[in-house]
């Protein structure tokens, strides 16, 4: 059972106890009056008290009605501050009428109002003011302050009707019930303070959790910022490497064709000037195409050939330009239909073929290059072999290194070895390509 439920149970006990006390006192007063009437001593009693009392049956009935009204107002809930203050004023007025009806013999019901004000009011300033007013009324409702000015019959006067021992018992019961009401009020206030302290502790605990969560969030934000900065750096590095690969592939291929063509021009310049002139035209076209590719690479675009035409046509045109510029024989066999691929897949196929041709001419001094492209189980296989000088110890240069990087991005693989020249094998998983 939580703190608020305990407080509500104690307050309900106070309401029931006050009803018992009020009925007890009203019953004593009514019973005494009826006794005087039955014994024909009512006249002497009236002369003794010096005033006319109300009919005996009215005392308990009015007491129950007034107390019921008080309970209804005490149990009414409202969040409006002005309604709370008005409700408290009405409760005090009902209590005053009830106290007067019982001839100031009991004022404990004011403790119910005091408990309700303490529980309901939230604004500290107005709460203390209301508590002060209720306490002042409680202290002022003393029998001795009003008995000399008004004709008030004390409960002890009614009890004269009974024998001394019975009178003592009735008074003891009344005092015990009144003390029990005060004890319940004290317990209720202690429990209410405990509930408020528990609520404050809960709020402090929540604040601590919020502070810790805020600190963790700030730490996470800092980590995210650091991660973002690191990601930006990595992205910049990757982009620089990508542009370097693009420029290397483009310039390397173009310059290789130009150098090979110029070497042929040097050989033919004395014996065949017309052939040199045609060769220079081819070299100029290769240089212009290379320049266009460089510009597009700097702008982070695809190779110019892939921008203008489909992959297979771009490959054939690249090989034809190489033949014209370098007089290298290139055999090409493709059993896969090079369509329906993503742009990054098309680009890596083009660059692998381009880089392989460039390496075969530049490093292998090859005069013949064989290229085969096939598709098997959605894996593109590229096989390139040249008749160049090969090499005893293969050292990865910029071209091979970046071919591996490109393939790794698509989860592909690259193998190469030397056997009467140089052989390169590349495998590329095709995500959306269709096997033909």
C-alpha cells in the first residue's frame, strides 16, 4: 500500500469517528431531554438551564444532516483556487452550526477541515493562511468564551439526569473518542508529511535520473559529433582516392596510348611521313578524349564514354582507339550481355578493362592482348592476358591497388599472375544484372 492510500484510509477513519462522536453526543442530549419529559421534570430542567431547548428528535436529525453536508464538501474535488477557498469557508460555517447545535461540547470536526486544507491547497501562502484561520476558529470555539454571553447548556448539565457512575462513564467515553480523533489527526498529518517527503524524494530521484540522462545525451552528442567529423574525414579521403583513381585510370590510359603512338611516329617519320600525319591525328583524338575524361573525373562524374553510350559499345570504342594509337592487337570475346547493370557496376567493369590494357602496354610492352568477359550465376568474370614481358616479382602499383579497392566495394575479387606474359582475373557479383 502506497503513502497516499494510507493517508486516505486514515482520513476515512477520521470521518467515521467524527460521525460516531456527533451521534453519541446528540444521542445523549436527546435521551436526557426525553427522560426529563417522561419523568415530568422537564419544567425544572428548563428553569435550571434558563432557556427553551429544541425538540429531542431534532438534535440527532439536524446533526446528521449538517455533518453529511460537511462530508460532501470535504469530499468535493476541484483544481480551481477560488473554489477551494470558497469551499473551505462553507465547511467552517457548517462546523460552526454543528458546534452550536451540540452546545459547544465538541469541536473536533474542525480537524477534518484542517486536514483537508493541508492536503488540497497547493499554494503555500494561501495554505498557511487557511490553516491559520481554521486553527484560530478551533481555539476560539471554547465553551467558557460563549457560555457567559449566550444561554448555552453544557453537556454536563444534560448528564445530571443520570447517576454519578453512569455520568462518569459517559464523559470518559466522550473524552476517549475526542482524544482518539486528535490522535488520528496527528497520525494523518505525520503520514501526509511522509507522503510529501516521499514525493519530494521521488522528484529528486527523477531529477537525478534526468540529469544523468542529460549528461549521457550530451556525451552521446559529443561522440556523434566526433563520429560525424571522422565520417566526413573518411568520406573526404575516399573521395580523394576515388578522384585519384579516376585521374590515374584516365590519364594513364590516354598517356600510354599517346606515348606508344609517338614512339611509332618517331620510327616512321623518315620513311612514311603520311602515315605519321595520320598517326598524329589519332594521337590528338586520344589526347582530347583523355582531357574530357579528366575534366569529368574532377567533377566526380563517370567516364565520358559511359555518359555517351552503353557499356559494351564504350568498351569496343576504347579498344579501337588503343589499337589505332598503339598498334597493339586486341582480341575481345564477350559471352555476357552487358546491359541492365547499375552505374557503379558498369564503371568498375570499364575501369578494369581500361587499366588492364594500360598496364599491358606500359609495363608489359605487350603487342597482343586477349580479353574475355563472361557471366556465371550472377557473377561477372573478366579475364585479361597479354604476351608482354611479365615480371618475376609482382609489386602492386597504384593501378592494381585501386582495382582491388574498387572490387572490394562491390564484394568482388582480383587475382593476377605471370605466365608467358601477365594474366588478370576479376570477379564481380552483379546485384541486379540478369544472366544471359
